């Protein structure tokens, strides 16, 4: 979550300064952070399903 917040802050700074390269980097970092959060959500859901149904993993 911290990574996503840092990317948003960088994007806002890029918008204020007009730096297109920094804005592109910020969008990439935001997308990477979203991907990481999605991965953690999937892993958490998998863990919960295994606990509920007693599946080893």
C-alpha cells in the first residue's frame, strides 16, 4: 500500500511540474503496486479457502 501511495505522490508532483517522464514512471509504479496488491489478495483468498475446506497446500 505504501508503494502505491508513493507512486501517487510522484504522479501528482509530475503533474505540477509538467515532467512527462516522471509521470510515466509514476504510472508504471502505480500499476506495479496494484499488481502486488492483487497478488496478495489472491494469496490471502487461497489461504482462506484452504482453511475452510481443509486442503493442504
